[in-house]
C-alpha cells in the first residue's frame, strides 16, 4: 500500500516505452523511498525501447525488466504531479494535481547515440523536480 504522506509523480507518454520509463527510473533511483513513482501510456508498447534500455544501463540503471503500462484514471487520481513527456498525450484534469509538460524528443526508432542526450535532459529535469518536491510531502 503506497504511503499517502509521500509525494507521488506519474510520468505519461503515449507508448510508455521511452521517455516516461527513463524519467520514472531516474526518479526512483535518485529519490529512493522519498517519492512514489508511476509511469504509464495511453497506447502502451509491448516492451521498453532497446536503445532506452542501453542508454539507461550506461547510466547505471537497469530498466530491462520494466513493462509499459496503460494509463488509468486511478493512477492519475493517486498522483500529486502528472508529467507528460511532450508527446501530445492528454490526461483528464483533476483538481489539486500539478500538471507539467516536458517537451522532449521521441526516442522511438532512434539508436542509443540519439537517446543519450534525451536521457541526460531527463536526468537534469528529475534532479530539479526532486529539489522541488522530495522533502515537501504531498504536493
């Protein structure tokens, strides 16, 4: 059962196979148990993008066991912060939630060389997000 006292973040992109997986993995890795982390997509892929798996492995984070998940109303309602990844996904808006849209290039169909700068941008954004929310409790 998630701890309601912790801030919770949901990362959303269409396929939940690239940007949202990297963001969720970085937040989990860097914030540990100080933040609840979820990721989902409106049309989840069958698997995480192999170039994303490789790029994250270079950063010391294993996302090879992650599975893309479908976006649910329950996941939205359970999250304090909802971050879309610049992929045009629209989410139902619930009062009291914070919504952000991070404009990030799509790693789909790209090699690891193209994914690295996206990964690094996501890590930078996650570090900023942690500074904002990790010690505040629910947002």
